[in-house]
C-alpha cells in the first residue's frame, strides 16, 4: 500500500505542491541527507527561483515534508483501521497493507529523527506529535478498561518495533505475527480488567 501515490504525472499540480510531492518521494525513498535540493528542483520540474519562493531552505522543505507525511499517513492509518473493522483486531491487517507495499521504507519520522533530529529540532517535534497521534488512533480501538491508555501506549511502542523490524526484514511476516500476539495479549488483559 502506497500511503501517498508516487509523483509521476504531476503537471497539473501547483509548483509548491509538485516540489513537496517530489521531495516526499525522494526523502522517503532515498533519505533526507542523500537528497539534495538540486535533485528536488530537477525532478519537480521547477526553476531554482521558484523553489526558493516557496521554500527558503532545505530545512523548511524537510519540515513541510514531515507535516505532509504526517497528515497523509494519519488519514491513511485511520481509514485502514476503519476498513479492517475499527477494533483492535484491525491493527495488524492495516499495518500489513503498508508493510507489503513496494515503496515501504519504514517510518519516515523515525528515519528523519535519525538523519536530522540533532540539527533540526522541528523534525523531532513533528515526530513526537506523529507518535502521539498514532497512539491516540490506537487508543480509539481499545475496549474501555482501566488500563486502556497504558495498553494503547504499549501497543504504539510495539507498532514502532514492528515498523523497524519490517523495514529490515525480507518479509514483514514475523514482525506482524509478533505484533498480532501482543494485540491478543492486550485484548485478553483488557477483557479481564473490566
């Protein structure tokens, strides 16, 4: 599952949207440090002057990329959870869609913090907000119990672990099986704590 469709025919997009979509694809696929501004400009088909009209620096583009990715990933995540039943059981099949996509490169936020978090505090702030919002989405799947908040936080941490494990594995099946096992344990524990 491709969270944001690849930019191949974006002639109808406004220049700032073309730049952002191109940067998204390149930053997510190849990494932020490995992607220079000249490459983003060339692949988005805009003039250098146009690029700098919208983005004063690479840091500004990185922040815009992370905001764009957050909004689109969260919309996809909520939709995928709903499509798979809107209960705790939806978590694993929703993530399986993403992990199985040919464009899957792990978590853009974890990757970005590793690459630029030390020099771009806004990247860390956006990543923290993303993880809070992901946890909140998971919380909506939880049955009411006195441990629901803590269980959602634990599952969010397990999701991050599964994301990283799937990123480095030839196939994400083991990461998904482990996550499914944790989901079942949390469901059992939640039903016992009513």
